[in-house]
């Protein structure tokens, strides 16, 4: 008779998307790597301000949403796939990026507008 061990708890870590944020333009200064589906409510609250970023995912559905106001409000710009942005100043119609969403999911415009109207992310997202 063969006995199998009881099931073990498994921890799954989401590797993508990977968002690398920098405190200065042109990918300089202090940096931090964030992984998984997440939102940054106020880009000035991390690294004393995010000035540039690199967004990478193996999924073509990956979505980066940049907002002109904190808490996912204001005008927004949607980017799909991998992007390197050397300067976030004046990036959205002459306005700075004040909050953002980084996800491996393909967010539709309707979903993004719902997030903007509520100011909150769907469940399963980390918030900074």
C-alpha cells in the first residue's frame, strides 16, 4: 500500500507584468520593481515621485493606464504591451501622470471608465 503525503500549501507569485519605476527622467535615480496587477493611487507618494518607467509583460493583453489625477481620476491614456517611458511629465495631452494601473489583463475602455468613476480598482489588485 502506498500512502501519499497530504497536500501542501502552495504559494503562487505573479511575475508579470513587471513595472519598474524611477525617481528621475530617462530611467535614472532611485528605482523600484513592482509585479502583478496593481494600481498606484498617487505617483508622488512613491520614490518622492515617479518620473520614468518601464512596463514589461509576456502577454499581449497587458495594459498600462496612466491618469492625469490621483486615485485613478481625470483624463487617461491606455497603452498595450511593453513600453518604456523616459519622461512622464506632460505625457497625457500636456498633463503629468498622477496615478496609474499596471495589469496583465486587457482592460476595456468601459472597465477603465468604471474604475475612474469609482476611484477604486477591482478585487485582486494591489494598491500603492
